[in-house]
């Protein structure tokens, strides 16, 4: 049996909580994060630890900031 990282477990618990509370935006955000973590696990073929989860979150946040910047420069506000 594998051991889940504390952060990944917390995200999974938060996802369940968001589902119960019908918080659509929070649920979408958490699912996106978990999908990024799962993709990393598939790519590396190993479970991620808390450090890797933080690195994935940092990378995802950076991608979103860059997208916002590019959209702003293009005059798009969607």
C-alpha cells in the first residue's frame, strides 16, 4: 500500500468537503490541482511527496499568472 502525501490527502478531503457543500468554483479549483498532481505521478511513475505537491502548485500558479498577463496585453478580459 502506498502512503499519500499530507497535502494530497488534505486536497482530497477538501474536494469531498466542497462536493458536500456544493461549492462549484472551489471544487473545480481543487480538481484542477489534483489533476496536475496525478499527471506528475503518471509522468514520473511514482507518488509525489509534499515538496513535489508544492512545486506543482507553484508551477500551476505561475502558468496562470503568465496567462493573465498575456490576456491583459492582448486586451482580453475573459
